[in-house]
């Protein structure tokens, strides 16, 4: 299969081609000329962190992000301690993989709670303990805001501004923000918040997927193929670039329809859509 040159900033998130094993991901990206990949902890741990690091390095690939750490909002001491320990392990894994960023999905409201502000404050408390550990391992933390529909069960950080409010309590070289088009496209404050993030050197990752309606039941697997939905993806990328971001642009799509297809076919289509709608 002959491939056209892949855009230099294109990064493929592992979940976009979930049907591929790690060796398949590496060989497929190498064949296509993809230079960077975003990895997920679960498949990496199944394959082996050290083995994954060796495989990635041997192929000359860059790990643009590792997903995920976070889930910091437990109100009880035992839950907080468990979250901190898991995130310390995530930092160690990111360091061994040479990942640019450990993505943090901060966590939703604990059962029976309704205090969003209090939950966000607990995120800051745990970050205060985690950040020195990450610094010691040379890992940068990236707080990702998720669309408000996830606030109850997955992430009480719903806007880039809220993510920045947390990140700015810590040094910029240690804690930044992840800008994901799927989660942020709707927010009228996005241009202003991206400028703020860029001015502070806080943008650690940019991710893209499209918003297609109707959303599926459960909504988590509703990310659309680039160009199939309503997001101005090129405009989003240009806003991030205008704020000073020059790093990889990671395509992260969770969609069973893509996972049911042959991986190389999906990758070819994703790259073509990236050229047409993002580059």
C-alpha cells in the first residue's frame, strides 16, 4: 500500500484504531509515515510499559500524550489516597514512555454530591501533591476540560477557562491544559481562553474529533470522523496556532464504526480527512 506524505504535525491517538494491537499500531504508523502517537494506559499496561517504550523508540515514534491520569474528586481520604497513588504510577509510565504529556481527566461528582466548586477544589489539592512527583520524573501534566454533559460522572472541569484556573496555580512548565475540539467547540469564550493559555505557555496538547448528532446512547462513543459533523476543525487548529501552539495535533476518535473496519483503511481515511479539514 503506497502512502502519500503524512502531515508533519499529525498524531494518531491509539483509540482511533482500537482494533490494532500495539505492534500493529507501530507498524501501521511507520508504514504511513506518522511521526507521533497518543497512547492509553490500559493497552500499554497489557502489553507492558517497558516493552511498549522499546517498541515505540525502535520505530522512531514520538509519544504525544499518555491518557489518562486524574479522577481526583473523591471526598473520602481513602479515595483520595488511591487516586494519588494511581496518578503517581501514571507519571512513572509516562516518563518511561517518553510521553510529552500525561492527560488528566479530573473526575466527576462523587455519589450523592452536588458541589461542583468543592469538587474542583479537591482537584487542586491532589495536584498540589502530584505536581512535585511529576516534576521529579520530567513529566508535564495536562488538565483536559470535557464537555459539560460529562460533568456529573467524568469531569467537573467543563471549560478551558476552568482548566486554566486550576493549571495557573502551578508552574507553567509543570501543569498545562489540553485543548480538545470535541469538548470545547461550543464555548464562546474559547478564543479568549486559548489566547490566555498560549500567553502563559500552557497549551500542552491539541486534539480533534468531530461532533455528530444525534449522539449515541451513553454519549462516550459519539466522536465523529473529521468532517462528518459541525465543528470548524481548521478554525480550531488556527486558534491554537494563533495562541502560539506548535506541537502535534492528535486525532482522537472513539467510534465503533471505525473500530469495525480494517485499521490501515481507517488510518488512510483519517489522514485524508485531516488534510481536508484540519491542516
